[in-house]
């Protein structure tokens, strides 16, 4: 069943303006993000979480036997974008030239739910 509007249209049938989603590679994230700024933002965000100002449900996990796990972490704080981070922790990736923690962050507009940004989060996770 597809969710639509009150006129019975399916979601994909609704005429809407083109949507722009910013896409950032790991290299672009590393160039744009100051590690000190990230650490200060994380400190503030964890403080807000402690005060109950952030919605952050328990993270689901998918286990791939003998390989690794995929973890999804969603969070939202008033005044911020909705964030869903997925981290894949797989043993043996170093042997093939990949970090053992690969990640991606998806951001969504809290007013509309529309995707606004998809970025590689491997650099962020490493910090």
C-alpha cells in the first residue's frame, strides 16, 4: 500500500517541484569539516541528549555472520535536521584497503521529511 494524498493519489503520482539533495564524498567532508568544530558540536549534542532534548531511539543492528554488523542511528533535536547514520563494521576490510568502519549520514528536513543531504561519514566516524 502506498501512502498518498486525500485525493487517493499514490505518493509517486503527486506533482511536486524538483528536489535538490546535496551529496558529499568522504574527501569533500574532510575538506569542509574542521575536526575541532565537530568535537565541540558532538559535546553540545551529547549534553542535549543527556538533558532529554534529543530524540535518539535504540539503534537497530543487522548482523552478517562471519563478516560484520550494520548499525542504524537516528536522531533529531529541535532546530536541527533529522539525521540517520548507518555504520557498517566489518572485519577484514583492512586487508582489502578499506577502513573497518564505513559510514553514511542522511539528513532530512524536519518540516517536510524531504532528504536534503547524503554524505560519506567515514571521516566523521573516525574523528
